[in-house]
């Protein structure tokens, strides 16, 4: 980059991630050494470099070599994203980018995991002290983790969100929280909660009279996207449902240390909550970057469950990377599909080609009441890059999402 310094306030010549030292910390946040911080800084910078400097070269290679070469060999243009991806696998530009991107993800997990494991006993003790006896954490040790989760180390995270390494374990929650900065390069802000703030901003702009009393988030993990909702609607009770005990323990400790107390954390499968919540229990059901981690059957079950749980006039909102619409270039579709093939997100490709409007209707929602919108990560612009003004695109990491939802 033109300017490699990492100031607390962005200089005009600097367009990269801030220094990791400005990240927000709370009562259960892992302690990081100088070397651990610089490792995270390097990986965040590498991700930014790949998006800003390398991806344009991959696009140029596709336009000048890959697509013309395919047309010459087959007597027709590339017709699908799958053909585009397979053709790019024969080109060194794509392969180099792909290998480096996979490397940054693996090293992000190694860096985050090592930082947490070396202080696991202390983290577990600190976290347990914060949540001991708190009835806002409801765990179910007998819960069966479905295979679409248990068989996948999501985005290369060993043990995914649910694996426990000791009694009352916080490990994978802490790993997920503190090193996620690498993946987004700071675009989700001080507490990695820019997505939640974006949803709040969208709701207050588009539904100004909406005053929910009961909010439910499926797959809320440690509360990155959830706590801004709870803070923005302090008279509401927000419930996070997730399969992973470590992220729920960590999430409650994190929320309490940040002073947000109107949140409950419940370990359960969002596919069937009939024994936990009655019909029409919630004013608002939310998911944020969650649908792509679901099998098709699970997604349909969760859509149906969200319809059951909403009171009349309530809203459901799903925030995701954009669908593969017919007007999305095949190059972009193939690049977005990278996560499905090389980042342990096996349902990404199928989910992003689904007709979500039809799936919402299938779940019982009125097509005339389906909602569409778009949101950008909202952060402290004095410290972090602003996603709405970021022109780079790495096809899957940028803090710019599509909103699909419905009014019950």
C-alpha cells in the first residue's frame, strides 16, 4: 500500500484496516501479546491486499485469458458459474489468489486459536465468574447437534461453534470473537457489531413506528449482530438461539461486561422450538449471515418456524450476501462460490441460488408482504473504514448485505 502506517484516525493516503490495538475489549476478551497483535495485523492487511490489489488482476485474467480460451475450446461462451470456476482453476491468477485467501483463513484460525488456548483456563474462569447463576443462559447438554453443523468446521474454525474442550468451556466463542477482525479487516467496527448497527439503522429508517417488545435472533453466536438490537430497543427482551454452548456462554459474559442486560441466550435448534416458545411469541425474528450455513431442509424448517413464532404484524429479517440473480456476472458468481469449495461452507452455493421469495411464501408468508433492502456495516468512522464508501470487493467479505424479510 502507499502508506503502511496504521494510525488511530485514517490518513488521507491510507485505505486499509486500522491497527488491531484499537479494537474494543471487554471482560472476557482474550489478552493478546505484541506478536499476536502483529500476526492479526498482517493477516488483516493481507486480506485487504488480496481484495484491493489481487482480485482486479484475477478479473483481468478472466476477461483476457479464461473466458476467451473457454470460447475457443468449446465454441461457445461460458454459460454457468460452475463452468467459470472450473475454467479459472486452469489459470494461475485465480489459483494464486485462492491459495493466498485460503492461507489467510487457516492462519487466522491458527492465530486466534493459539491465543485462546494458551489462556483457556483463565478465560473459562473469568467467563464463568461473570455468568455464574445467571438464569439468562439456558443450556441443553442433551441437545443433538445436527450433522449439517457437526460435520463442518465452518470457515476453517476447528470444532466450529459448538465443540467443547473442557467443562464450562468458552474457547470457540473467544476465538470467534477476537480474531474475526482478520476476515473483515475492521469493516465491522470496534466490537465487530457493524452488521447489527446497520440492521438497527435500516429498521428505524424504514419502520419508524416499530416498537418491538420481544426479539429473537437465530444463530446469534456471541451476539455481534444481536447486542446493537438490544441496545437500540432497551424496553425489549432479546433472545439468542444457537446450537453452540461455548458461544452462548461467552456471549452472555460479553453482553454483561458491555452493560447490555436485556438479552437471553438459549441453546436449541432453531428448526423446532415448539417446546420452548409458543406460537406468536415474538415481534421480530432476525438472522444475520446465518442462512448460508444451513442445509436446504434446515433453512426451510427455520423459515417455517419464524412464521410460527411471529405475532400478526411482526417482522422477520434475514441479512445475507446477495443472491445469484440472473444479472450478476458469472465471474462474480464464481468468485462468490469460493466459500463453498475452499472455505468449509458447503451450503453457500446452493443457498445463494435459491429463490428466497418462493421459500418465504412456502413457509407461509404473503408474497405481497415480502421485504427487500440493503445495508452496509455501520462503524466508528474516526477509527474504522466505512463500508458504504469502500469500493473494493472480495466477493463474500465486504460488509454490504442484502435484506430479505416479511411482515407476518
